[in-house]
C-alpha cells in the first residue's frame, strides 16, 4: 500500500518476514557488527528527518534526533557515522556520540564539495566515502576518528564503497555501476594498491562482501513488477566457471 517496509530474508532457506512498516520513508539500512540492531534514516520531510535504531528481535527502538543520511554503527555501537543534513543542504561526513546528550555532530570531512556514502572499516580505523572534489566522483579513505590521514584510492571514478569483513580489501563500483573494483589494503604501514577490475555486474542495485569471500547482491527479477528482488550468494563463482 502506502507503507514503507523493512523485511528480513534468511539467505539459507529464502524465508522472508516483515520486520516493520511505517508511513514515513525509510532509507539507508545498516546492521550493527553483532547483528542485533539496525539503524536507518526516516522522515517524511527534511524537517522531520532523523535516525532510528531498532533491535532485530523487536525488543527496543529509539529515535535519534539528528538529521542526515547513510548512518553506520561503529563496532561498539557507541557512535554513528553519517552524512549530516544542513539547511544549506551540503553533503558532508560526520559522526555523533550516542552517549552525548546534545548529540553534537563532529565533522570528519567538510568541504564545499559533496561527500557521500560513508563506509566504516570493520574495526573503525578508516572510513571510505565518495567525493567530487576533483570534479569527478572518486573514492577517498580517511582515518577515523581523527580524520588526519587521507588517501584517494580510485583512479577513474568510483561509487558506493564497501569493505571486506576482514578489512584487507576495499571494493567500489564504477561510475556506470556496471563494474566492481577492488583495492588491497594494508595497515602497517598504511597502503592501498592500485584498483583492479573484478567483474561486470548487470542491473545491480546493491552488493556487499560475504564472509566466505564471495558477494551478496540484491537484484531485480527479470519480468517482475517493481519491488521484486532476489539474493544471489557466491554468484562470482559462476563467472569463474564459465571462463
């Protein structure tokens, strides 16, 4: 109907279950590291925009009165990294301490250019995000939470960065959203390899790294009405077999 809904899907059995619904738009869901909570942005208008945290077992929920998009939990769930929304509608990267009663936003990347889609490193040491500072959308990594170190890791544009569960790789999509790229990551000293093109993806809406080394992708079913999706596990293995 007119509801916005959150569903859970068992990737082993395929069982789907409605988790919650709302009249307000729901965007940018993210899991906590322990899988017990989710966070997302909600609100019918910019003035009502806020963040919500819900336990996946339905036992608790809380509204965080900070306007912004793309929230990410830190590993201990003590902070949220997000794109704060301002009256000037600038797109920057910042974070809030959930124990701070004032919920003040500390800016991590604030320029006259758009910075979007932050992705936290598995142990919170880095945050990767998109920036158009060079005139083209590129992927930049910044140390977290001090923000002192900064590295551009894409070379010919990039979008929607995400990390491998072990943190040894950073993935991002091409600007056409048709190719997936990977950068090897080392911590001591900090190094990022030149990006390598992995494989082509078609009609892809969302992709994340799976702990077994493969990927989980959210696809739209061919020939189905808008809103039908399927989840493919380890679909990159099939590409290797056909080579």
